[in-house]
């Protein structure tokens, strides 16, 4: 059911994907040898689908369930927790709730700064997400600092033609026009 849900998600058949994930949860919830990571992955996948459907309250509920399950099975600085915080931050940003978005992205950054090497691409992504929220709240100087870090990390860790570098450079250029 999880695999089929992922296929339906990639095909843009979001309602079918949610149905598959819910069926998988029923199956796994009844399993005695259940791993928290399996359940958290299903909830995370559901959150991704709900976000694409613009059903933000459902996306947040799924991501918060992911986070609760991860906290039961992972160490406090596990990068998976940072990914979930980033997902939560992105949903809050989609909703225009920038204070909550900023807080979630700061949580992700705090974990990734401890858990990952300083040139890891996930750090660049988190700095970019922070920059996006700061930009939306007209904090252009702080956004530029974040975008600068995203570009620097991405250039040192990704191939020169990677699309993330182009995205981060466009964001940096955009915020520079406001300074």
C-alpha cells in the first residue's frame, strides 16, 4: 500500500495516494513488530500529498504525527527530525504564518548544524527556506545572509549545474534588489 501510494502521489493522483497511505496505516497499526520509522514515513508521505492538495491543516497534522513518532525512536539531533521541521515550516509559510514557519526552520537549522557537516546540501536548503520566510516578512538583510550561506554551501557541495544553485542564486539576486 505504501509503494502504491507513492506511485499515485508521483502520478498526481493525490486522493488515491491518501487512500493507499491510510490503508497502510491500518495494516501497520495492527502489526506487533511495528517500527516507528515505518509509521512516521507513511505520515510524512501523507503530509507531502496533503500539502500538494493545499489541505494545509491535514498536512500539518500528518507532519506533527511524523514528528511525534520520530521523537519516540530517534536521537534529538537526527537529520530526519530536521527534515520534518522543514516540512512543517514550509506548510506554515504556504499558509502565510511566517512566525511559525521561521520557528520550524530554525529548529531544522539547529539540528542540521549539529548533525551534518558544514557543507551538506541539506544545510543549504534550510538556509534557503529561512531566507524565503525572512524575505516574505521584509527582513531583506537577514534573508540575504541566509541566501548567501545557501549559495556558498551549494556551490561547495553540489555539481555546478545543479538546479538548487540556480534557485538559490535567483533568490539572492531578488533580495539584493530590495537592499
